[in-house]
């Protein structure tokens, strides 16, 4: 596992509390909005291509003004909001990002999505 996974994993617990408070059960299927960045557009494009093979949809890719990174937002296929499923998805995104020399910058979801 990557060092960033430890931080991302602890975030799952916090977000699950918020999600549960909004009435989302662990069996409910909800897509995740996933955020990544890299120092080159080619890295983001390669990562996006790999994730699209897994059913992720590229929502947006932007170059931050100046010498900063390129970022992308992708939406995952709907997954169960169970802790194990979330951890598995987060771990996979961290590892895939690292394999493409990108950084997984977090995730979110809209609880009103079905």
C-alpha cells in the first residue's frame, strides 16, 4: 500500500459518519467523485485511460494556472457504501495513481444520487 493510502483510509471513517447521518445505508450503491493531480497532462491522460477501462467517467481535467499541476475529476461506477468496499476502492485508486506518477487527492459523493 502507498503512504497516501493511510491518510485516505482514515478519511473513510469520517466520511462514512456523514454519509450515514444523511440516511445512506452501507448497501446503497453510489458513485464516487475522485480527484487526482500530476505534474504533466500526459500522466493524467494515462491515468484517466486506465480508470475508464474500469468504468470511470472523466468529468473534468484542468491545468492550474502557472507552473502548478494538472488535475482531473472522474466519477466511479456506483459502489456499495460499506466500509470494506470503500477501503478497497480507495486503495485501488491510490495504487493506480502512484503507478501513473499521479496523486489521488480524495473523493466525495452526492448522497442524493442513486
